[in-house]
């Protein structure tokens, strides 16, 4: 943790644990704090938050906050992608459309990628599942060093009929090889 209580810190945003004061702003966005239930009911969200702070060994949620001022702009979560895969799937959302396109999500994804690889030595793979129509999100993934592996047919969850999704991944050896000033390394 940084001095400001951030789990990770970039140029524009930081990642920190979700606080009880964040819950009302997060509740309207289903499955963004947990993959096992929508957590859109504020009472239930408070119960789950109080039990484990939305953080366990196999899953967790973090707030994306502006570094200047600490304003909550969105959330990120990770969870086991499968019991037989040595890694996690990551999801993210910026709450206000006005905050999209400002680099908050890409910086948050880079920070969470680094954090998970640094803190979890058994994690060898991170992945994103992105609906094929979501060009902004797959461009963001590619800009953060994630590679498209293929298409998961009818795997989407935002439509009545599931849409096709791209699967992207980033592997520990790729992250270990990348050394750039933008990532806070020499």
C-alpha cells in the first residue's frame, strides 16, 4: 500500500480497496464487484463488503480513483477464470461515460496487471473477455499488452442472446520482459 492508501498508483489514477462509502455509487453496475452475484441490491452489497471487504485470495474488487482528489471513477475486479487455469480474469468499468477515453481504464488495467503478477506468484495468466462489438475495449486491451487469442462464440452477457467475444491474455513472462518508464520501472 502507498502512503495514500492506494494498492497501486499511476500518473492519473490509483487503485484502492472499495470502501463502504463507495458502495452506493457501485451498486447500479451489476457483476462489477463480484462475478458470482450482481450485487446491485445495496443491502446485500453492504453485507458482502462487510464480510470480506470484496477481497479474497481468488477474487477481489478495487476502486479506480483519480489521483488528484481521490474521486471514484470506476471499479476493477479479478476472479479465477477456471479452477484449472493458473490465473485470473479481469473486468473493469468506468461509471460515468464522460470519464471514458481519458486513459483511466487503461492505466487501471496496467496497474492491476502489475499488482496481480507481483503479489500472486502462482498467477501465470491474466485474461479479458470482450464482446466483439466493443472496439474501444479491445483496443484498450491491446494497448496494455494483452494479445487476442481467439473468439468465444456466444459467450457475451450484455444481450438477450449471447454475442461472440474475443479472449485476450497477458502472460507473466511477457509482463516480466516489459520494462518501460511509463510502468514505473527503470
